């Protein structure tokens, strides 16, 4: 892969909207990506392996639990800092951002928000430091967009719970030390359970042959009469709203992350277009290429401002689930379109691993599907503005 020459586009001086702390956090994540992730990511994506040796460094830049209070090992940052870290990580690779999103928003967030003090003290410091990796099990073989139909269930056996079922498409699962698992009790109510590696009957086979998010490890969670201690139930929230609350936090991070992938594709394509000559001119001088580049920077700029505003609302506790859905949907579509256009600007070189664009493009195929598909987010906006449910 070519050296990382990334220069972040900021056409409307959106930086002026950030505090000094935001910029510090963003710049240290940016430097970390340039120094540690960019030199190795292509190799790991090509061999379809998660670069686990980066976990410690991710913890050091606050990528695990950015907004979790410091007393639990988190970085105690605000939501905009969290978003900026996700943006910078995804500028490097969506798979690495996914690993950090899951750890922060889908594992640490529910333990912090729905767990008790003992659970917080037991798990959060280990997850924040990267000593432990976590995963989040909601999706099942027969229930993706409709998680409320889940079949994974647990029974109260007096001194423990007995858990049975299976989850699939679970990021981090084959290397996870703890899984936040969503399952129904005998009354059909959804609860979160903390299932630890080593519990008898619990296995996490890896999912192979992915053409997308190759540097992120994905797998299943299989529960065959797993005895889960009663103290491992998250006590403070139940029902479908509990996992959906975690998804709000993760989707918010994705909306920032997608901007990072788009910025990297735009920046690469702009540099290439100025350097590559055809018909005696840099290709950047042809109107067709300028149209692509001008539209890219316009879309990135709109997303930067839109998402910064979402961050302000999130900091004030006023961001609604529907607003987060709109941002996730808009920004991921924006990024995937930019990746496809940028790939074309690079011609044949665009399909090689010498440049990051094809990898971003393939990665974004997962990002547009997970954490609620593109269609599902549109239905959420539709429901919010009309009051009419078009899901079923
Ligand atoms: C790489 C990767 C990592 C993932 N990581 C995790 C993870 O860590 N934890 C986790 O729990 N899950 C994870 N997922 C699962 C992901 O969230 C699901 O794939 C996603 O929710 C879609 O579910 P599905 O694949 O079963 O598709 P389906 O729900 O079967 O949807 C198929 C198609 O039907 C459409 N559709 C569905 N319902 C409707 C409707 N009512 N109206 C119109 N169209 C509809 C969808 O938009 C989609 O286009 C991951 C997925 C991938 C690919």
C-alpha cells in the first residue's frame, strides 16, 4: 500500500465548531491511524485477519468507552469526541472502527447503563483497557431486521439461568471474552445476559469467506444449555428497547465513521486526479472528473455539519433515535457513493490494494447493512414523520 498522505478536507471550516479538546482527541486518533493502522491494514484485510496487536493502542487513544466515566476506566469524553474518534478510525478502516464501536457502544454502554455497580466494576475497566474484548449478540439466523422475533431463550433454574439458542453475524465473537447476549425469558421478555468465554456449552465459531470488513473478525454465538450465573443478568432495563438503546449509540458512531471513509476516498481521488495525466493533461482538469470531485466534497461537507449538530443534540441528551437513523442512513450512503465514484477516478489502479478505496467500498457494503439496514432506517424516518408503521 502507498504511504498514507491523508489530508482531511474541511471545506466549510467545520473545525471552528470544535473545542480545543475535540481537536486534540481527533488529532491524536488521526496520528495513531497514520502511524499504526495505515502501514498494516491492507495486509490484514487481504489475509482476512483482525490485527489484534492494535487493541492496546486503540485503548490508549480512548477508542474503548470514550464517553464512559473515568472511574470505570473510560475516557470521560463527550459525544463529539467519541464521534471524532470513530471518524478517524474509519478513515483507516471500517473493520477497525467496527471493533471499537462494538466494544464501546454495544458492550460497555449496556453494562454501564443497564448493569449494576458490581457488573460495572467487574467488566468496564478490563474492556476500557483492551484486556478483555466484548461482543454483542442480537441478530439470529432467522431474525435480523426483526430482532423482536428472536428465539434464543433462558429459563430460571433457581440458582442459575439455562441459556439456549444461537446468534450470527457477531462482530468480535471469536475473540470475545464476554458477550452481551439478548434472550427471552419464559414470559417472552427480552433481557441482556453477560456470557463469558469458558462457560460450558458456549462456543463462538468464526464466519469465513467475507468480501467485506475483512480486518474485522465475525462469528456466531452458540448456546447449548449454558448455565449463566444469576448475577450476570443486566438488571436495569428489559424489553426490545434495551438492545435498541445500544444500537442508537453505535449508529451515532457509525454516522461519524462513514464520514471518515468518505474523506479518505475523496482525498485519495483528488490527489490521484491531479497527478495522473491522460491526453496531455491531469485528469483533474477534465470536467467529468471535476464533477465527481466537486459533488464528493459537497456531500462530505453537508454530512460534517449535519453530524456535528447531531453530536450537539446527543451531548444535550436530545438526539432522538429517528434523528440518529437519518444520519446513519444518509452518511453511509454518501460514503458508499463516494467510494464508488472515487474508485472510478483511479481507473484500474482503483481496484488494487495499493490504494484504500476498494477496501472502503467493500467495507461499506457491511456498514450499509448492519446496525439496521438502509431500508430499515428509511422506514424509521417514515414512521417518525407520518406516525404510520410501514414495517409490517
Ligand atoms: C459484517 C457484519 C457484522 C455484524 N455484526 C453484528 C453484531 O456484532 N451483532 C449483531 O447482533 N448483529 C450484527 N450484524 C447483523 C446485522 O445487524 C444484520 O445483518 C442486519 O440487521 C440485517 O439483518 P439480516 O442480514 O438478517 O437481513 P434481513 O433482515 O433478512 O433483511 C434482508 C433485506 O430485507 C429488507 N427488509 C427487512 N425487513 C423489511 C421491511 N419490514 N420492509 C422492507 N424491507 C425489509 C432489508 O432491508 C434487507 O435489504 C452484522 C452483520 C454484518 C454483515
